[in-house]
């Protein structure tokens, strides 16, 4: 586990608190680039996409979190 993946993840959490959903999604993708198996980031990505009404992307992210 890398400190970088957690930094991106918590940055995304903070961004979403301030309704900066697109920036949060970018940070979550950055976390997943560091560790593609980071299920917590994939799950939160599903939540972030869902908050934007992007249901297909949300479902895909949640499925990725389960693999």
C-alpha cells in the first residue's frame, strides 16, 4: 500500500465535501492509477459518479470494487 494512493483518496473525499465532484473523480482515478486494486477508491468512485447521475459509470466502478 502506497501513501500516494491514500493521499489521492482523501483528497477526493475532501473535494466531494465541497461539491467538487469532477475534481474528486479525477483524484480517485489518480488513486486507482497508483493501485488498480484499491477497492475503497473504486467504491467511492461509484458513489461520486452516482452523485452526478452517471449511473452506468457508477455501476462499473462498484463492480470494479468487488473484484
